[in-house]
C-alpha cells in the first residue's frame, strides 16, 4: 500500500487533489508575497495602492480557503474508496487462507486505521507543505540569491539528519501493531469465557491478564511517540536556525542597500512558513516511513492466490485410512486402525473420551497433518483423487450460526434453495421448533443471542448439509443435544441419502446403532 495505490483507485480525482493542493499553496505564497509591496506602498505614502493590494490579498486568501477545503474533501473520498477496496481484498485473502479471528480483526480494523492516520492523512499535509516550500524558496529568488542559498542548506540539514532515525520509528510502529494484535487475541480468548469466570468469581485473573497486555500495548505506543518526539526535536534545531537566519540575512542586505524595507518583514514571514513546513515535512516523512513495514504486510494480505485445481468431490467412490497416526504438541501419539468407507456406507464412529475421534475426522478433512500414514480419496477405478476437502459436508461440535434468518442459515443465503429448505423441515424433525417462532424460518438470528437451543442449531446445520448435497458427510456429535425420538427420525432420514456417512456419536440406543452399516470403535491405550 502506498502512493501508487492512491492514484490507481481514481487517477482523475487524485490529479484533481494535487492540482487544488498546488493552487492552495500558490495562492498562499502570493498572499504572503504581497506583504512586501504593501509595506513599500505605506513607506512611500501610496495609500490607494496599499488598499488595492489589501483587496487583492483578500481575494487570494479566499481562493486559498476554498481550494484547500475542496482538495481535503476529495482526498477523504479518495482514501475511503481505497480502503474499501483494500478491505475487500483482505477479506478475499482470508476467505482462502483463514487465520485467528483476533489477527483478522487487527488487520481489518486497527492496522488500516493506523495506516489511515499515520500515512494517508499525513501524506496529504506532507504534499501541501512540500509544495509550499518549493514555491516559497522560488519566490525568495526575487529578493536575493543569498536568502535562497541559506534556506536550501538549512533545509537539507533539517531533512537529512532526522532521516538517520527512520529505522527506529519504523520498528516502533511495527511493535505497536504486534502488541495490539496480541491484545485483541487475549481479549478474544478470555472474554469468550467471561460467563465462566463470573460463575467462579474470578475477576482477579481477568484483570491481571488484560492489565498486563494493556500495559504492553500502551508502552509500545509510548515508545513510538518517544521516537517520533526525538525526531521532531532534532528537526526543530534547524527550524529555529532558519527562522532566525533568514530575516537576519535580509537585515544585513537591507543595511547594504541590496533590498528594500519590505523584504525584511516578508522574508521573515517566508522563513517562518518555510521552516514550519520543513519541520512538518520531516515529522510527517518519519511518520510515513514508520508505516512501511505495516503497509507492506497489508499489501501482502491483498494478494489472493489463484485457486488450486481440484478433482470433483462427486468423483469420490471410497475413502481409505491407512497407517494413520497423529502426534499432539505435547508429544502424545494416537494410532488409528485402517478402514475403508465405500460409496454410500453409513458408519458409526465410537470410542471412549480421549481416543481421538474428532481428531481423526479433522485429519480426514485435511485440517490436521498426520504424523504417519495418509487418507486416500479414490474414484471408482481406484485412482487417487485430490478433491477440495473444504467442500465435503462437515458438522463440527462448535456450530456456526450467521446473522440472518433461519432460512438463510439453511440455504447459506441462496434464495433458490428456499423451497427445498421447507421440504427438509420434516426430515430433520424441525416442524415443532419452527412452530414456536412467529416468523417460522424467516425468524432473524443473532449469533450473540441464544435464540436457538443447542438441538435446534444442530437441526439447522444438518439441514444446511443435506440441502447442499455433498457426497461425503462427516458428523461430529450431530445429534448430541437432540431428544431420542427426534434423533431416531433424523438418523433414519440420513440413512436414506446416497451420501457416504461417517458419524461420531455416543449414548445411541441399540435401535439407533442398528441403523448404521457398521461401527468402528476406537480403543484407548
């Protein structure tokens, strides 16, 4: 992310912003320059001419005012359009390569806000100041070349010396982003368990954890501000030297009869303007450079890799688990028996707690890399397939409900499936549940409000899976919160589908177990 992206979003508007910035600074320079002939007119007793110059100065002042505000509005519009596009690209990136929620929040929120405030907002005023410096120095040529020479030397020193501190401000900004991401991660982890902490009246540990990470974030922001303050202090040394030196030289030139009286005061105004702008430019330049690492990272997040070529999931005729073992970070290792799921099989997966049932399912979905062995997806001829495992049907223990209606959550916001969704209500024993809501399937859901019970959520997600007709279904405790009568009805309807089904369940009745083709029991150590 940088100046190139700013121009690409709308080149015509970007050039318009640049034009009106230049117009603003040109009229500001003329406005100040008119001070010299005004003073000369007074010293010569030309009152009418003095009034005329005042009127001209007023007109240029109004032009400056209008052009600056117009350029500012257009600049805001340009940056907002840019950030809208950037967010869309980052969302597309995370759609392909998901990350922790706290990390995504940090990049889509805080980091973009940081770039907005410390780069694009600063860049606008940096360009304003830079153009003003160029125009003002050029104007000093009309007075005396010595004024220009001194100004250029002092400006060069004011720019070069603080640049040596650039890497420190860059590191400081990167640290702020890192600490903020960590703080958001801590908030996500601990506030998700807020109800449990209240239950055990353990406010102390929450305050300690959040307080510790909050302090680290605040400290990083302090260190960044300190680095920028040191840079500003160095720049201010040359700023003061310029403000004093230019009128001093102008005074010497006046006493040598090389310039008139108006030049002394006007040169002083210009000196204040130049070195105020130089000081601002240096500080803003350091802010711009301090975001380089962060902007590069956001630029990387906007890159969306081309979709891999996958075999169609509809070609899957069998799934084979061979010599599979999983090793946890703690060093614990779980080995699984070899088995095959043939097309249309309905298999129940059971076992004691800790035998790795959910872990096995995640390995079959490619979410966990095995220590040894492999999971093979084969077509009817026995040829190995490489399907997109994300497209297989999967109901995890942690159910996902989206903001929207119950129907939206079943159809995944595809209205063409609405009729089919209504047909699934009876199969998944959701008729009585639907009747409890005044708006039926049109009832609006909020993930943060538990309108649906655990069992109702399971039914909704089951209908979602069946509606989209995936050839392989992996169900992890899909009916654990559903009553026995409804569970039996749901299982019978699942058995009628053509899908290959592997389901983790416990506490099923003998009648319910008998509905499956076979059972795989995972034994503990």
